[in-house]
């Protein structure tokens, strides 16, 4: 899938920092559905997490898309929108090094009707 540089800039993403992935699974339904196209701004990877925003992360050997929240003690909450099927996960600060890598914030999605 191709996007023009002008379009990427309109979303607030510099074209060199835009990555496109396809969503897999139903953990983020109804916001993000299986097969949706996601535009990720990798320039936001080093930023402080904006609580409640959707991010692409690597957790262990898995790529995940979740709402992230940072707790006062530094622990990280991974929350699915489909919370009835996927309970939130809490990753203590001491377990994050080397295990959790924020790839970037999801800034746009497109899917079927």
C-alpha cells in the first residue's frame, strides 16, 4: 500500500517515520479489526507514552497493538479494547528492560465495511 508524502504530512507524520502494518486478531475490536491497515509513527517511539493512546509494541517476541498507560510506579498497562476477551496486562517496571519496546503510536487506520 502506498501513500503520498503530502498525505503522510497531513496526518502529522514525516514520511520517513511512517510504517504500515496490518492488524491481526480481534483484541482491539471495535476500534481496530482483523485486517485493518494501521499507520504507525515511529518518531513517537522515544516519546513519553500518552496514556490511553494506541501503540505498536514489541513485547518479548510478539508484535502487539494496545492502548498503553504508564502507572505512577513506572509499570506499564497494556489494554485491549475487546476487554471482555482480553484482560489488561500489567508489566512491572523491572520486567520491561529488553522485553518491551515501543515501536510507535498508531495515528491512522483503515478497514473494510
